[in-house]
C-alpha cells in the first residue's frame, strides 16, 4: 500500500443513490502533495514502457489521464459519453444494473499499433473499461496496461479483465 | 502566435448544431508533440506565480487542468455539471442562447486565500468561466489568471471578463 493516498479519499454515503458508498477523489486531487505523488508513481511505473497514447475515460479519468500523458510525454485520447465527440465515432456499450450505457471514441483517435495505456479513476465491476478496451482494439491499438487511481477489489473487476495487465494505486475492500 | 499548435485544431462544421464551426481539440491532444508543447508553455508561464490550485471546468478543461496542475506541482479542483459532485456544493448559472446552464463546486474545494488559476479548453463568450469565477470568489479563492487553450476572439469574452488577467494559447477569428 502506498502511504498518504488512501486517507485522502472521502467516503460519501448514498451517492449517487441509496446504499452506495461513493469514493470521492476530489479531496485527493485538491491536495497538492497527494495529487502529485499519485501522478508521480504512475509516471515512474510507465516511463520506460514507451506509451504513445494515454486513453482516458470521461470525466474524472480526464484529470488523471491528462496529467499522466504529460508526465510520460505522450499524447492523450478521450473516450466520451454519446454525442460529445464532434467527429465520426465508434461506439461500444456496457451493462448497468438497469439498462446500458454507451461510450465513444473518434474513428481516427489511435493509429494502428500505437502503444496505449487506458486510464480511469475507478475500477469497479470493469464494465466501462471493458467497453473502452473494445474501442481501442477496434482501432488496432496495443493495450499495454489498464491503470486506475482506485480499485474496489470486492467487485472483481480484475476477473472480468483477466486478459490485461491491471494496476491500481489505492484498493478498497467491501467494508471500507 | 505559437508555432505548431493552431494547425492541430480540427474544424467540424455544424457541431453541435447547424451553423456552428466547432473547434475540435482532440487532434491536438492526441499529438504527442503538440500536447506536451501546449502544457509546457502554460507551465512556463505560471511556474513562478505560486499557484496553489488549478480550478478546471468539466470536461475538456479537466485534461488541460489536470496536466497543468501536475506541471506546476499544485492541486486540482473540479467544477462540474449539476449532480456530478458528491459532497455539498455551491451552484452558479450562466446564460445560453436558449435557457441557462448550471455548474457546481464543492463547498470545501478551495481554502480562503488560496491562489487559483482557472483553466478551460475554450474561451468563447465567457459565460461558463464567468460562472466559475463566481464560484471561486464565493470560496474566497484569489484568482491569479484565466487560462485557455483556444480563444474565439470575435465573441469578445475578454470584454466580459475585463477585471481578470486572461491568457490563451491559440486565437481564432470569425472566418477561421
């Protein structure tokens, strides 16, 4: 466990709905030391892995992904909610408890063979990042790893994503 | 004019609605050299201005703001659309062509007197950033400057925001 990060995450009960204990990362982001330490650790991990593009998922993933891409001297590609990207897109969908969500990527967002790191703030069940993987594969990007600020280990996202390398900075169990 | 940035912006006609020539920044973001140059220039401008917090506006502003905060070794605070921030918030609204939009900030997102740089991808009429200024002032943040990747000079955002220092990396006139 990395010191000084986990305690900067704030628990918000019943957000966005009753029964959910939401992990609020804004308290970590606004803490100068914690934020820069988190990005430094990710940077140190990936600096020698020749990452061409950091692919990050709307919206909190944009903060971490944008910063990490800058640390790695790489480019950054956005995966967004439907209707937000202005050029032609590919879509993929993933299941929610009720219904499905869609995410999109520009059809020219990745050049075939580019080495890609997929970044989001949170790994829960892995639904969103699973769809992001499909979009990156469709553009023939080479997925080096999936990186997260937080992992909710009890939701078993790793199992669903077992074909990929996964890294998270902070892990939470069910009762935390 | 900074070389090598403006030509990386893609024009998308009629997005998000007919008659709008949308400036697509994703082509700049995914270009390793252009993206890192843009953030480097912002970093060089602000590195000696003692910025405590980069306040960035959802969603594209998160990429630039997250990266710049990392470059400046500062924290980052998120201004988001309604219902997205999990803790208690202050809201402010701004006019659209039809109706109004709201944005929010956490009530504890800025400590009184913290030196704040407000960052967004685009300065158009200045409506969004005007609301962001009100939120930062409500938390007694000290606004050092407003920074943008792109400025649409013909929409006169600077006039509306004339009480503040404004910096943009790329400027577009009406026919560009």
